[in-house]
C-alpha cells in the first residue's frame, strides 16, 4: 500500500513538473515571423539544429527542466522577461515550444562585455551601496563608443536571500544593458538532499544554470561548477557528467580555432601548483575535475572567466587557454572599499574586435587609468617603494624610475596589500567576521635611493597601455 502511494506521488510530481516530457518540437522565428535556420536548441543534455523553416524536434531527457536556444550572432534574446526569452520550461500539455529572436539593431561583430563578479547582496540595507556601483557602471556605459554592449554576472548575485533577486535586477538595469547570469554557490538552494535540487531558486528567476549564446564571432558558454554535496550549505567545485556531455555537444557546432569565452563561478585553478597536484583541502575553491574542461577547450582560443574569491588573478593554462578571475563587485562583502587583495571593488570591460580581445579593470569611483596603488615609508618595507598592481599578468611590465632614470624592473612578491591589511585587521569590528586581508601575488617592490627626489612606478600592460604613479620627496 505504501509503495502504491509513493508511486502515485512520484508520478504526480513528474506530471506537474514536466520531467517526463518526451518528443518536444517547436520553432525559432524573428519578430517579423521569419524562420531562423541553424539555431542550436537544447534541453541541457541533447542538442538539435533548426531546419530551413526554423523547426526543431527532439526527445527531451526525463531530467530536463528547460528547452533553450543558443542565441545566434546578430540576434538578441532576453534572460528575465518578454516574448524573446532564450528558454522555456518544459510542461505537460504544451504542443509547441516557439522561440522569438529580436534582430540586433547594431552590428555585433565588434562588441563590449562588462563583467562583474560577486555582487553578493546579503541584506537589503546593502542595496544602496549596490546602487552606487550601478551608477558608476551606467556612467561608464554612456561614454562608450556605441558598439553593442552587454553584461555578464559571474554568480553570487545575492548572499543566500533569493527574495532579493528582483530588487537586484531593478538596480542593475540602470546601466541600460542586457545581462547574462551565472549561478554562484550563494545562489544555490541549500539544505536539499542532492545537487540536483540546488538550482531551483536560481532557475526560477534566471532560467537554465548552463547554456550558450553567440555574439559576433565569439561563442559564449555559461556553466554551473557549484556542486552541492547535500549537507547544509557545503559545495565543491565540480562539473557533473551531464554538463560535460552537453558541453561536448554544444562545442561540436563551433569551428576549432574560434574564440570561446566560458563563464563560471568557482575559479578552475588558483595557481600552477594545484594544476600539477590535486589539493584535497581546497576543493571548494577551485574546479576539481578541471582537466576535462581544459581538454575540451584546447582546440579553441579559450578564455575562462570566474569569480568566487573576491580577488583579481590571471592564470595561463596552456597556449590556447587562460583564466581571468574577476575581483568582487561588492569589494570585501560590502565591508570596505577594497577587495581582500586590495583591488578596488569594480568590474572588467572586454572589448571584442571580431575575435580579437582586449580588457581592462575599472574600479568603481575611480578613473579608468587607476590601475595601481603605490606605498612608501612602510615599516614592513623600510627603504622600499611598494606597489599593488591588481590586474597584472605575466605580459605586463613593471618598472621603477628615480628622477627620470630607470632603476630596475620591480620585484614581484606575495604579500597582503597594506590598505586591505589595515581595513580588515580586526574582523570583530566588521559585519562579516570572515573578512580578512588575503595575500596577493600582484605586489611589487624596489629599493629607493636615499637622495632620489622623484619616484616613478611605470606599468605597461599587455596591450601597450602605460600607467604611471609619481611620488615627490
């Protein structure tokens, strides 16, 4: 009797949720009713392509919640609302899943992407601070060159309270751009019994937790590497087999050598040491099964974008694959003006010229050329000049000059940023007691001559842009 009752409940649940959907079909058309051929359609595992009349038909996997399209270049689809949503929920009784694509009014061959990580609004009192950051972004967008611009949020949109999502969306809309979203560990639905239940609240608001889309000559992929382990709020960085199979199928439509940008929340790697040897103690801080992802991306010009750590970092994985870890939009969880590595709270701007890519970090409340902090007279570094260059990568050059004459290339070292160290030295005084000053490898130092009058740190980034900081003595 109990078995029959449980069977009835399970079947009823499947019927109402649409998880037993099979043999789905539909169309993809533009706003004028014209068929759009060659659009990749997926249920999160399987993929098909629309025919010459914009039609598709597929057998949806029983565990799929959505059917969605990989928005093609030249078109725009919505994430939050409207008739042109890129996804539809699978439901019993729907005979046709029909998608509408809006033609992009701008040529998207050249486009810009504004990337933020970890807004992490944990309480509504922080929305005012978020609004100031959004105002900074809106002002920056106004001054851009007119190319198509959209945004990506790399997860931890909120800090557990998912009821804040609508207010977050309303504030960020001030910048006047479309956004694509990534699920973060704080966006998980916790205290469920399995990983498979952990995406519900996020997906209720933003749709599928993994998907792809195309802008210009770039193929963008969003993944969920927050693997909930079914205990309290705990997670590891991990891509499940279902996603990996979907990713293989999605990439099969992308010509090798193309520019591919992958967005996920938990960084795949912290440094070369954890790529060379698995470190069990940090499985929540990087992607455990990263080799599988790297292998799939190797045939492409691939960039991985990640957040999670509230720090800035760059890691060269191979000749074809590198990762950019974007510093926190909330700084140190709204506890101070800088992230735990001393980087200012802010966002990253990517300039896509066809498939050529440049980027720069913009600190909120700072001009675009604010790319370093320089310190002298520190007790810890007597007789030295010290700089934090948060967006550094190995293609940059950091030089020290005295009275107009180059003295040396500055020495890179790992240490806490002095400002972050001072701001976060007493966790008991902060509303987030876990905040601390984290050591960063993007610190530089040089010995200062006793008689030098004008000190200069000169930084040249990988794109040839030069930034300078002068100190008169």
